[in-house]
């Protein structure tokens, strides 16, 4: 997949204590990250997407050894709903009440595709040949092009702002029409690049955080190689495909390369389970065990709690169904 970015810079009046700097500094500090760069030891990328009814966070960790972990969370309760270590991909299926396990030859990550919905792009390759082709297309085993998000039409280039702590701040207008507040910080060998969008009128928003050469995350790499044993949640092994359970429209085979679609379906299915339970007039009378929606909700909550425990994740707050 290829994409082009056209950026228009929008500058606000600087706050007290901020100095104007040339926008060229923003471009210079927004790196193109390749696995072949000897100065890049670890990369931690987080992208959160919010639009009506759906909120998803994706995290990608890469380290010099070539190991990669892809994790996708349902932000409702920070439940991991899909993850991959580049060899297998596992997806939580709340309707089928099971884990789906498929094989993959690698993870190809191109994250900053800010389309109309602020969509992130992540690809799991199903065959070695397909993976090699995708890697060649991207220019390396891991490519994160932040510069192309920032590099504006130079006719519209303006100043940026530098804070007393040395961080660089700017506001740009992404192709999706979302305004992004960008901050770039550097401490020693560690570089942090963040962008937070101002929510649009349709409620969609995106936030991006990239940490280069930050602390190691050995536990997450170790857990990604371990198949979780979740009580009451059988593992269904598939070959190159994942299939969300239940009925139409999600009851169809999907190639792993369409994992982003599967993730969206899982989040929507979990939301539908909560809605079905809350809208059932019998729930207040006979309780969750007496209604199908209630039973599904209890199964989902139990499985979600176990998945969070497996990854060592503590919800930010108690989610209300």
C-alpha cells in the first residue's frame, strides 16, 4: 500500500517561555526509522484511534535482534484483542468465545496513514514470499516514516516553537483534516515523538507516540512467544486465516493480511454484546444468567480479565458495560 501526505502548517501564537525556531528543525527531528540504522536499538510505537463507537490502541515493539511484537487493544477496558510475534497471530473472538491462532511469516508495519477515519495500517504477511515483498516495498524490516507526516509544502512552511526544556512543538494539518499537535523531545540517546489530534466534529481522533531507544520490554517479548491458557477459552488453530465467530456479517473467512478488519469487528462485537445485555428488558428481572446477552457479557468480561492478567495490564478505570 502506498500513500502520500500533504501537510499544511498552522501556527498559533507562542505561549510565554517558548522561542521561535525554524520549522526545518521539526523536519530534521522527525526521523525515518530503519532497522538497518546502527543508532536505533529499540522502537516502541503506540497509535490510538477513536471514532464513533470504536476506540482502538495499537502498540508495536521492535528491537535490534529483529524481534517484533504487535499488540492491539480494545480501549473500552484495555483488553488485548490481537497480538503477533511475527510467527503467529492470535485473535480474541468474543462471539465464538475462543482464541484464534494463525501462522504468519512476519509483521509489516506502516503506521501513519491518516485517512478519513484516522486509520492505522498494519499488515501480517501470510507467506515468506509475501513478507519479503512487503519488506522490500517498505525499504527495510522496519520503516516508520515520521518525516513525511511533517514535511509540508514548503511554500506554507512556518516557524515552530522550542520550550525551555529543549522540546520542539508545532501544529500541523494532516490530510484527513485533523489538526495534530506535535512534540519532539530528546534525552540522551532517547527520542520521543508524539502527536495528538484535536477531535473532529464527527468525534474521530488519533494520537501517536514513538519512543526510540527507550527502556527494554523483555516481558512483552517473552509473553508474545507463550500461548495463553485461558479458562473456558479454547484455542482454535487455523492456517493463514482468522474467522470471527457468530453470524453474518462477520461469519466469513478473512486472510490474516486483513487483520485490521478483524480487529474492528472484534471491537464492534464486544460493544454489541454490552448493548444487547443492556437493552434486554428481562435483564433487571432475571439477571445476566437468564439472558443470552447477559451470558455473553459475563463470558466476555471473564475472558477479558484473564487476557489482561496474562499481559500484566491494569485497566485505567473500571469500565461500565
